[in-house]
C-alpha cells in the first residue's frame, strides 16, 4: 500500500508557491507509506527525480513555479529495502529518445517470471515494481500500445503514474485506487491515490480558493483505463485487458485473493500479512485500532474493502 500523487498544469499563468502543492500532496499521501518519498518533474526537456528514504513528514521539496507536470510517490516497502535509495520510487527509464519516470502503487507477483520470459537484464533494483519499467524499455516505445502490453503482462495489484520528458502524464488504473480533479480556472489537473488525500491536499494548497468556490471537475478513471493527460491539457483515454488478480473470485463472505493460492512469500512473510500490517498502520491515522481491523477481517471483509472504507470521506462504503 503506497501513495501516488501529482499534477499537470498547462496554463500560461504561473501558480505561485507551486511546491506547496507538491509538499501538501506528499504529506497527505504519507498515510499510505512512510518508508520513502519521491517526486519526478520535467525541466528543460529533462526528467528530474528526487527521492529519499524518509517520510514525507520529514521532507520539504522545492522546485520552480514554472514546473508543468509532476508525479510523486510515498512508499510502504514490501520488496527491496527502502534504505537502498535505488529501490524507491519514482524509477527512471528510457525508450529510444524518450525519458520517463514511473511510480507504482500495489504489489506485483510475477516479476521474476516476466524477467525470464522476455530475457530482461538483471538489475540491482530489488523492487517488484521495476519490472514495469523494464517492460516499457523492452518495447522501446512509450505509448498506449507499450503501456497496454506492460499492464497485460503483470499480475497483482497496481496503479501506475508515468511522466515523460514532454510533460505528458499517463495514469494506469488497475485495482489500486486513484482520484483526479480538474481546476479549470488555474488549468491544472491534480491526482492522488484517494479522494480524501486529494481533498485534504488541496485545502492546504494555494488552490484552496478554487475548491472553496466550487470551481472544479471530477475526472473519471476506471479499472482497465489508461489516461494520458497531455501537456496541453487534452485528455486521451485507452484501455487494457484488465484481470482482477487481487480479488479474482467473489462469492459469499470474504473474497478469494491471489495470496490464498499459496504463492511464494516475500521477505519472510506473506504479501497478505504485509498488506494488512500496512493497512493497520494507515488505519491508525484515521482513528481505527488494529483490533477493529481484525474484527472486520473476521467478519468477512477483504483488505481492499476495509481500505476503501477507512479512506471514504463520508464514512460509508
């Protein structure tokens, strides 16, 4: 359970103290992960990546108000030590002449198999998420087609954000949550992993006046969608064949998950246990005790259903 966040600003008028928005998004997203924090943004045709093995509560990102597109990540580690900064998000990649940065929320379970299948090079990066970068580089192109290929090869839980060196942002929605708002007066799209994180971030940002005046629009992104937020503000959608590996078989009571099939554990503990421990940590910030989470699990709720509940603004699933 990690946090994705970022923005795309295509207006000619600068937004003053834009880094305040970045830090607000990062701090609010820290509820989903405090092991590491990172951002990537474009400047002069280059993709700059800044990341540290620290909580967003302990960082203060600074960047120019001239930045047009940015993607960020707060990490809850499941594979690959956060103390080795190359394991943290966003990850840099290159497809021919296009450089990009990628961040992932979720857990992938077939990265080893994919690396063998496509004979991808070994890397010191231990994080399962990095296989997405390697698949895009394998196709030697950053486009809807290559992203579709990547999303249909991987198995597990995911949403991705991908920023290229031309200030385009691709958002890829699997089963992991993602919310997007558009503020037309400032000509900026802002996104985060949950609606609550997004709203709290904007209230603490220079854009609060627009929110207060009701000048905003929700942007829909569904499971299986690839949304390209172009540098000029245009939205272009594509789709991939999405299979719900995380909760692939539903019936009465608790859903059957990929971890119920005896798949290999990571770092000495099951992926389910790691996910639930992260869920309990996040729930504590919202006033829910670990015992309450256990009671909900015993009652038949899935971890994803509980996560959706604790982040729901009105307290209803």
